[in-house]
C-alpha cells in the first residue's frame, strides 16, 4: 500500500473518492474528529462506509506522531478505532457478512495493539501529577517507582511501533480501506445496507439506550465492580453512536443528553482508572519486592494504592446522581424522538 499519493488537508470523504496512502512523513496535523454530515435518507451501507473512511483518515493522521511518542496520538488513534468498532458492531446489517467479520477482527486486533501503551501513559501521567505533593523524604522512593513505570511504558511503546510496522497492520488497514470504498452496489449484499440510515441508526441508538438504562438501574450499593464497568461500556457505545449519527437528526437537540453522558462517563472513567491504578501499583510493588527494592519504595506504593482506592470510592458515590440525570424523562424523550418522522 505504501505509495506516494498526496493527501489534502481537507480530505474528500465522498463514498467514491480514493483514500490517501499511508506515509512515513508527517504532513497533516491531527485534529479533533468531526464526523461527516449525514443525509438521513442515505442508504445505511453508504453512510457507514463514509464514516469508516473518515475514521480511517483520523487513524492515518495520528500514526504520523507515533514515532515521536506522543501520548495524545495514541489516545486519538485508539478512540478512532473504538468508534469504528462500536459502529460496525451496533449496525451489523450495514455490511455484508464477510466484510463485517473481517473488519471486526481487525478492529479488535488494533484495539489490543494500542491498549498497553495507552495504559502506561495514563499511569505515568497520573504519578507525575502527584509529585508536587510528596514529602521531601519520599522523593527517592517515589522516583524508583516512577522509573519502573517508565521502563514498562518505553517497552509498551516499542511493542506498539513494532506492531504498527508489521505486515498484519498493513493488511488490516488495507482491508479497512477496501471496505470503506466498496461500490454502493455492495449495500444490496447486506441485510440493512439499502435502508435509510436515519431509521437504522435510530434503532441502534434506542437499543443501546435501553441496555444502558437497564444495566444502570440494576446497580445497587453493593453491586460488584463488574456491574459498573458494564454500564461504563454501555455509555461509551451510545455516546459514540450519538456523536457519529447526530447530524442525521437536525430537529432533535441531543446536546443535553451527550453532556449528561459525558458526566456519567467521567464518573465511571475515574472509577475505572482508580481500579486500574490500584491493580497496577500492586503488581509493580510485587515486582519491585522481588527485585529487592527498598522498604520505603514499597511503603510509597502502598500509600498510592490507598489514594487510588479512595478516589474510586468517591467516584462510585457520585454514580447514582449522575445516572439519574442521564436517565431522566427529557433524555428518554430525545432518544425516542430520533425514530419519529419529524427527526428526519
């Protein structure tokens, strides 16, 4: 695939336009992702391919910064892959079965490839925010802990770059491109490919909404962490769907619903981050102990675990209020309004 076709700053995302080639040179600045505008009457297959094109363009824009160890590039790339994975998973009838399975497998692999590097970046950044609050005698012990995280982060980055330069990566992005630019006649080979996107996306959003509300209402004070994690994943899926397909429903003001979703996600994201930090610190403490680390380093790791646990408990306490705001009647009405004739 590695040719020399130039890429414009404002890419043509029409269904028939060719995608730009991947390049090693950095020529396009990354930008906040803005989905292309959708006609609610457009065939679902064509709309999904259009969005796949725009998301692939974001991935290719981000990859230019990977060799420079830019954490935001990894994050943006990861989110683009997640958006694509969510979309094809929630609108499975938009693509032919063979296309769907190949693309879903590739997107799963791409997500797994970027995960470890992103996790280490987040942990390292969090530790550095704590440095100003350290007691003077904690500095050396804290530095030993951060040094271990830095080693793991550097290895995860090397693994990411190795995977990104692999033949598997080339094949995955080539396949993504082939599906994204497939002729519109391919819509006829998929169950829902020729049906209006306004109709099909509204159904997918409604299913995702009902699943989120059902799981959220089932969370009790003593619910396991897995129940809250499930709600977090549900929230991500419906937020991605709303952001991707929002332009197809100009008569429905989805802004308040997306804002409430973001507030819930912030809460659940903080809870998830806290759990991950505690788990990572425990693992690091065991590894450092096996290497004969000083007792002070292990004590600092223990205090940081307690801090993460407290942050998680505070986030969990905010969940009922955040969820109640999201599940309110106004938001239910907006979601239902997407299926009405006036929405399209």
